[in-house]
């Protein structure tokens, strides 16, 4: 019986030695393993950076790529300091109208001038809304369809667009014009002006509007 107990003890000791050898047979001292390398920080501006030079949609030079718009999201032109110029607001513009018809013209022309008095550069892009007030109701002008690139106005600069209309030479009273309503591009606030052109339009049953409006700059641009 004593022999059996010694044999079992010897077997247990041998098994323990064998297990220890298996755990350390690679020769590595676990207590001396080097610390794991830490992940690179994203704040160093490297290739994995998500800092302001990439998160803001800018290129490596800090400039916005073409088509992404400016700092204020307007997508308009730029002012003197290179930053995006916001759209011109109605309250920032001094709007006037004058007769620009030349003798011999088959159509009458009114030039509408918009002067920037907002104290900053701003952008006008596209067409203004134009409505004639008449004794028969409001008559909206139709766009000529010309291209209308954005125009940046520095403070104090102006731009002019044209309105053309048929001259009433029928001898009748026609449709009497009582006022001009202008709404700057991309604005909802309008201004009402005196109509400086011909006093009336010829009466017509033709569909569509006989009054046409051109884009910004279509009647010249001042400084």
C-alpha cells in the first residue's frame, strides 16, 4: 500500500514538471515582455488626422476645394480679404431706376441700379424679381434667359440690370403703369419705385408677359 502511494505522488510530480515545461518552452520570460506600442495620437496632424484641416472640407493648404463654398456656406464670390462674400440683403442696397431708352429703339428700356451700402462686400447672383403695378393688376417680368454669374460688390459699388418693354404707339390708352416693384436676387423683401419709363403698355391678348428682365450686369456696371 505504501508503494502505491509513492507511485501516485511520483506521477503527480512528473505531470507538474511536464506542464511547466510546456508553458515556457518558447523561452520567453513573460515578466520581461516589452510594453505594447501605443496608438498614434490623431492630434499630431499626420495621415490619420481628423483635425480641422480635413474635418472642415479643406485641402492641405487650408483652402476650401472648388465647389464646396466659402466659410459661411454661401458658395458665392469672395471679398477683398479672400473670404466668401455673403449675399446682398435688400436693406443693404440702395435701389434706383431710370429711363434708358434710346431714340429709335423699338423697345423701351428701364435701367435698375443696385448700390451696396452695407459696409461690407456682398454677392448678387441671378435675376431680380420685377413686377409692374398697373391699373389692370400686377404684371411680372419674364427672364431673358441669359447666364447670370455671381457679382461681388464691394461697399459703395453698384451694378445695373435692364428691363425692356413694348412701347405703346398704338394711339390708345393701353395699360397704365403705376409703379415698379423690385426684389433683389435670393431675397423676399421688395422695394417699390416710381416707374421712369413709358406711361403705358399696349393692350394685348398674347399669352406671356411682354416685359423682360435681364440678369445682374445686363445694363452695365458702375464703380
